[in-house]
C-alpha cells in the first residue's frame, strides 16, 4: 500500500534537489570571482 502516488513522490524529491542545485550552481561563479577578487589570487579556494 502506497501512502503517496509515484508522481507526488517524484516531485517531492526532485523539486528540492533541483532548486538546491540551481542556487548552488548559479551562484558558484559569482562566489568564486568574489573570493578571487578579495584575495587577488586566481588559485584561491578553501
């Protein structure tokens, strides 16, 4: 017996995953540039 249908389960897992990847991946170039600009080292990274 399923508590939720497959489409609801898929949406409930894929939506937060895709939103998280979009935010992280979208801001990664700006974050990397900001770290490089703050230190002046093009190879800077934690």
